[in-house]
C-alpha cells in the first residue's frame, strides 16, 4: 500500500520544489519621453504610438504609429512644423 507521506513523489516532497509561481518581472515604463522642444514633449508608448504633449491648454495629440524612436521623432518634428511651432 502506498503512503502519501513517505513514498517518492508524496505530499511531503511537494514543498521542496516551491509553489511553482515565478516572481513577476518588473514592468517598464508605459511611455518614454524622447525629446523636448519649445515646451512640447515627444513621448512614445510600448505600442510605438507617438504623441506630442503640448503646454496647457493644448494637451496631448496623437502623432502616429512609429517604427522606431527615430521615426517617432521625425513624425513629431513634422507635427510641430505643421502647427507652426518650429520653422
């Protein structure tokens, strides 16, 4: 007859291997600031959506989906030019 507390693989051995849960990886920032100019900030999210954060009262504007940080900066600078912020 099998004893659950003494046989190999018994209940008393489960604790030796831990509870099977992994420690969670720390989450990175949801958004990163790439650049600032004339009071505006270029931020990019984990999903590679780029935004212009403008001074109050203008707020946050979607600039577009970027392929890289350089692409996000290019889109952002184009947005600033189209708004007459930079020449």
